[in-house]
C-alpha cells in the first residue's frame, strides 16, 4: 500500500479537528486532516456557548465566523407551561465573552475547515480512516479514498488526534468504548421556516421548553438569522415515539402538547423532513494512549440539554494541541495530568447539571424566582460554558450547591 508521512494526522474536520489543526499549525507543525465526508455537510449541534468563542479566536478563526452573518446569541430562555425565565450570558460570574452565535453547522463547519486550510493545514475530504496500527512508535492509519475509486493507502505520523465525532473511530478500532452513565435517549429534530410573530420571543436566545406533564421530555428552538429555526425534542424513546406515525408527525404532535411552543410556532412552515438520533450519550475507557488522544465527541458525549458539545470539543482541542506541541518540541508530557484531568473539570461540571436537569433539581432552580442575583450570575456562567472556572462555587461543588438550592426551592414553593 502507498504510504504518506505527516507529523500529525487528525481524523475528522468538524470543530474539534479544525481548531486542533489550526492551533498546531500556528505552532509550526505539519498537520493533515482526513475527513470522510465532502463539506458542507449537515451536523446537529447548532447553539454555541459564549466560552467556545475564546478557542475559535485563539485558532485565528473568529473574524471569519463573525463575518458569516450568523444569529447572535446572548443567553438561554426556559419555558414550562406559563412559566418563563431567561439567563443573559452578559450578566455572568466568570470573565470572557458574553455573546455567541446560533449556527447552521454545514456553513459553520465549512468556515472553520476553510480557515484551517488558509493557515496551511492540509484537509482531504472523502477520506475514510478504516483501521489503525499503534504497535510501533509512529502510528499508521489505513485510509479509503472515497473520491478516487476507493483506493486504500496508509498514513504514518508521529501522533494521531481522533476528532471523528459520532464516528468514534479509535474508540471502536482500539476497543475503548464504555457505556455512558446516562440512559439512552432519543432526539427528533428538523429545520422550519418559523414565522414567529410573538413580540416577546427573543431570537437572541435558545429557548428550552419542558413538556407540561412529563418533565423528562424537553424541546429546543434555536432561531437562525435567516428566519428559520432548528426545532427538536428529546426524551426516552418510549416516552416520545411510541406511535408509528413518522418522525415529523411525532415532532409536531409533541410540539403541540407544549402550550408555549404551540403558541410561538402557530404559523410555522414545516417544510423539511425530521431526523432522529438515539443512544448518542457515549463514553470511553481512556482519553489518550501511546500515539493518540481523543477529542470532542470521539471521546465522551453527555447530553444535548446545555449545548455543551462544541465547547467541550474545542476545550479538548486546545488542551491536546498544547500538550502535543510540547511533546513534539521534545518535552515529556503527562497526558493524564496535562490533558485528561483538566478537561474533566468542565465535563464533570456539566455532568452534574445534566443529572440535575433530569432529576428535576436543576429545572426547579432555573424557574426559582427568588434566587439571589449573585446565584443567577453563577448559573448564567455555567450556561455560557464557563464550566472550568473553579472560582465559581457552582463549578467547585456542583452537586452540593444544587442539592442545597433545590431544598430551598422545595421549602418555598412559588405557587
Ligand atoms: P463532529 O462535528 O461530529 O465532526 C466529526 C467529523 O469526523 C465528521 O465530519 C465526520 O464525517 C468525520 N468522521 C467520522 N468518521 C470518520 C472516519 N472514519 N474517517 C474520517 N472522518 C470521519 N452541541 C452544541 O455545542 N450545541 C448544541 O446545541 C448541540 N445540540 C445537540 C443536539 C443533539 C440532539 C445532539 C445529539 C448533540 C448536540 N450537540 C450540541 C453536540 C454536537 O453535535 C457535538 O458535540 C459536536 O458536533 C462535536 O464536534 P466534533 O468536532 O467532536 O465532531
């Protein structure tokens, strides 16, 4: 088989791959990205958090993202029956950006990959990594060239970063998969022409709504700048799709069951088939090994509720790029203390709040009108993605803080 040689090979040109590649290239390393699909391609995950713009800026991609005309996002709103509340990311505990974007991922991911290419990263589309050999010090990936009669070739590198997202390439090939701590849930989603005319509806915030009777079912509305929105519903399969009615019909039926959504979307044009994803929560036994590290969704994915996926993916890209730069410069790197553990600080924060969301504790807290402004600012920080800021007590001790506050909510019910 023909063999190519590159210093670093990255599997996948999504946000994690593009940012890791650009950060390494900016430090002078030769980087190749192998991407199975042709961009632009659809991906789910359209609401960014404010913190992730810091990594996009560091990778030299912020001006291009800002120039693309994406919908500005400044917070998260929550609806449940006739209750409505919101958190503004500009009013938060941690320093850092207070606004971000809601993006059509096909366009956003294309911009990020193009920006990496402009900086000298080699991006090869329609190249599928099909096997991996880490038995010697310079790992070898076997690749199928989907653009060229499925020709098989190999790439040997000093290091491989797996940013293959739901492809989970190295987790599968190296037998690293481990079950998520979360039960399997399902998402049904589509894009609509929203025609929202409710004057109170805020296009600059993601709207998260809860099913009036079944608190385990929740919805997103993510408005784009084009007059269209992403709409989705999440819950255990048995709760949201027990009928054989087709995905779009299920989504529309469930939207109609939530009075606030039924009202807001009363004029919507449902012109696109719905897609489904299930069992997306996943984990791995380790985030790194000799010659490789796993980034973003190729490692662990928690849950979509806090839109934390891309922020975690970009944080992992930054930490891995820094560690790998030092290693390629001849330093000894401890990937456990320099990559895995620092990444887990924020992942564990989000994990605690995802658990709290589905137990109902965090939902109670979100709608707790008597919460002090200081506490709401700390929660706003986490919702904006600053889940690694351990000066925030809600990051330092998420479970204890959540428990204490939810007891308070229960002792002083609002109605
Ligand atoms: P991806 O963006 O998935 O990119 C991986 C790339 O690797 C793909 O382009 C793929 O083609 C390529 N690839 C795969 N296999 C191979 C192979 N064998 N060879 C070569 N290339 C390969 N996150 C948010 O931040 N905000 C949200 O609002 C949000 N909503 C979500 C809603 C749902 C229902 C779900 C399930 C997730 C949501 N997420 C959200 C999470 C988000 O989708 C991911 O966290 C994010 O896309 C991860 O980026 P990534 O770069 O790790 O992987």
